[in-house]
C-alpha cells in the first residue's frame, strides 16, 4: 500500500500545523468524506485479507529433521598463527575473548627444564582473526606465561600465571606491560599452571593453582598479597603441611556454584573443595581417583554442571559428582598420550581431545562411544592446548612448536539438535544408575568379605585357646605322674633301708 499526501487547497499551507488541523476537522464533518471512506474501507479490508491468507514465514514441516544435521561431521583448517619468535616455544594456553569477539590470547613458554637458549623472549600475544599476519597486541611479562584468561565480564582485562610463580594482570587499553604483578615473595614457589576468574559483584576476584601445593585467592585491585591461602594437604591429626601437599595442575570453577571449586593434581586425583568451610579438613568434600598420572584437563559440562570431564594418561573420562569410586563413561586406552581437552559450548554431548601424535579427536557420545566421531591431523608435533570459541564452530589448537591452528567445524558438530539435551540427560542418568548399582554391589561384597574374615579370625582364636588348654592339661598330668613316681621311689628307698637295718 502506497500512501501519498497532497491535494491541499491554495489557501492551506501543509507546513502549518494549525491550518492543516482546522481543515481536517472541517473535511471530516462532510458527508461525502464519510461515504467515500466507507467504500474505500471495504476495498482495503478485502486486500488485507488476501495478503493474510498465506503466511509466507510458516514452517509446514517442523517435525522433519533438518538436512544440515545429517551432514557428515568434518573440520577444515582455516588459518595458522605462528610464534613470531625464532626460538621454539610451546603454546601452553589459549583463551578466547568474551562476548563473541574474534580475539585469541595465546601464552607461550619453554617447558623443557634448562632447555631454553641463552637469550629468551618471554612475550605472549593476542591475535585478531581479522588480521592474522601480525599479533593484535604483544604481552611483555618478566617471566614466560603458562596460562592467560580473559575476564568473562570485561574483554579488556586478562589474568595470567607466570613460570616463576607470579600472577600478572593486563589491561589491553593500557598497553603491553602488566598493570599489576604479585610480589615474588608472596607468590607461588612453582609455576602457575592455572588461573581463573571468580564470580563476584566487582569482577575483581580470581584464584590460582600451582604444583607447589597451594591455592591462592587474589583481588586484582591489590595484588600485594593473596586474600586467602589453601594448602592441599588434608589431615585430621596434624595441621596442613606443604611438603605433603598435592601438586595442582588445573582448576575448575563454575559461576553457578560460587563456593565450590575443583582441583586436578599431579598424583592423578581430583579434589572437590568447598571454600566456605571452616577448617582445612572440612574444605575437602570428595576425592576422585581419576588417572594414573597428572590430570591435565578438568572441566564441567556447560549444560550439566554435575558431570565433569578429566583427561590424563591415555584416557578421557566423564564423572558424576555423586559417584566417587569410578567414572560413568570412559574412552579406551590409546597408544598415544592424551594432552588436553574441553567440552563444546554449544552441544552437550561433544568434547575435544588432543594427542601427543598431533591429532585432534572430536567425540560425540550420542553418536559413538567406542571411537571418536572425527579424528583429524592438525600438526606433526604434539598438541599442547585447545580453546573453543563460545559460538562452537571455531576450535584453536596450540602445538609444542608454537603454531596455533584454527579449525572450522561442520554444522553437524557445532549446531545443537532439538533432542540433544534430552538424550544426553537420559544417557547420563542411565550410566549414573548403573555405576551406583555396581558401587553398592562392590560395597556389599567388601562387607561380606570383612565379616567372613572376622568370623574366620574368631574361629582361629578359639582353636588356639583350645589347643592351649589341651597342652596345659597334658602338662599338668605329666607333672602329676612325675610327682607320684618320685614319691613312690622315695618310699621304696626308705622301706629298703629299714629292712637292711
């Protein structure tokens, strides 16, 4: 419908609002105007009904599965970001900027003990996907970075853990040098392998973990000293000792559970802790014996926070918080060691695993549980870090030689189907019930064995007591007869002497 305004009389200026209003009131009272509007209204109603007869946006086949989800799972290499430094350094950590931005922060370090050349550069970089030829910003710390993490509420702030145990805060708006650095005397004694932001009103709280056996909480407004300290040694009989503490390799924190956090250790166990508990022993809620070696990855499922993924030695495992004895799902043992992994932020059933052989495995446990859905060769050397964009389609993999490969996943791996969440819920519930039944059965079997051993021990004690009683009776009889014999001999001797006299 096209509406144009015109046909004003000569004495009416359409730009003058008062004249236009006065003329409209005069015309609207005219009978010819009312009759013409009634005729035009019927015609307009007929046209509108014709236009509304067909809804051009209606979906007539909503129940049918979209063809795009039937696409074969695949991934293609989009770009490679190479370390500008000539010395070969490992890309130790990747962090995507929040709010869907295309910035990727990469931490670089030489992890081999005394493997660094004479002159080393400690720089790490932030890359912009729109300009991959050179870094968007260079981070210049005093020591190499092992981890770097964007603030989820502010894309300009980053917190990082250094090789010398310090914690550094960066503000992109203020350049390449850190805004705040923790003093080395109040920092960790070992490299900081993990640092995460905490959920708070001020967005200034974070915490860090190191293999020195301590967890430290910080306020970025004052990094002079940690606000809280926790030694990962839990004993009822003695105070926490640093020489007996667990070495922390990775941290996990979920904003919906503000008092809980999880720690993956060098000893292969996962510690579930409660920060608000009063005593150090009460802070340890549960222990999961996850792997034979260090736990390299520990992450909760974004859709099911009670289930978490661990990666270590040669397997990846999915756990439930309620079941401590064993995992509810586990991959087979691979020939190559697994390095790191993470969940997909868009599909609850998809997770990623990197290998020391340079392969990236994409698992969809609703589709396959024995083998990965997709296995792709990313680099000739071992992969050391991984990060998935929050939209789920871009995956970045860092290698031991400092190359960061950017992969784009197919729609089948990045878009969630309608039934994914319901199917994943039923799968996790079924496996959890199965493990609980097995756990109860094992507990019952151990109890029976314990009772059996205790009964057998009681029988042995009774037998020992009976044999001891028999021996005492025999010894008493022997002593009695020896005494009788000696007395009879003495009597015979006295009688014989009397007879001789």
